[in-house]
C-alpha cells in the first residue's frame, strides 16, 4: 500500500494496510505492506522481481505504460505485468465508490462488507 502524495485518500496508509490485511487474511501467501517512496525501491529492498498492475481502461494503459518506462530506467531488473480487469469490474474506480458512499449509496456490490462498513463510518464522520 503506497503513499501517493498526489492523492487524498479517505483512509490513512495505516488504515488502508489494516483494511487490506483483514480482507486478504484468508490467503496465506499474501503479505500486505505499506511504504513511502518509489515502488521500484520498495521492490529492490524486498528482493521482488515483478510488479503487477491492474488495468481497467485504455486511459489506465497510457499512464501505466509511461510508469513502466520510468521504472525500467530506474531499475531494469524489475518486470511489470499488467492484468486486465474483467468486463464486469472495469468501470469500478475508488473515486466513484467514495462518491456513492458519501451520498449515502450502497457500495456493497463494489467492495467487501468490511470495507463497506468502514466507508459508511468514515462518511458519517465527514458529514
């Protein structure tokens, strides 16, 4: 879970790490970590060789393609793999889910029940 100075997330990085850990706790082969700085530096520090990035739309590809080029220049030993979202999921964006939640809408079809509860709680605090 990266700190991104260009975004204003609804939850702190520590909260996002805790939420991700709780949602992924059934997977023994998944470790959730939070970090600041460059992803390629994090990968190097943890002896990781591959970065997996999700793509939803062509606009995602353009941004991600530029990032892959920069990452390759920063550390050519790390590969990036893209996974396309399924057709039923490609339209989901955190910005839209947050908007729906802030307006009191039901986001259960987009996030896990635990995340939905935490979103509702946070939205209530912000109103």
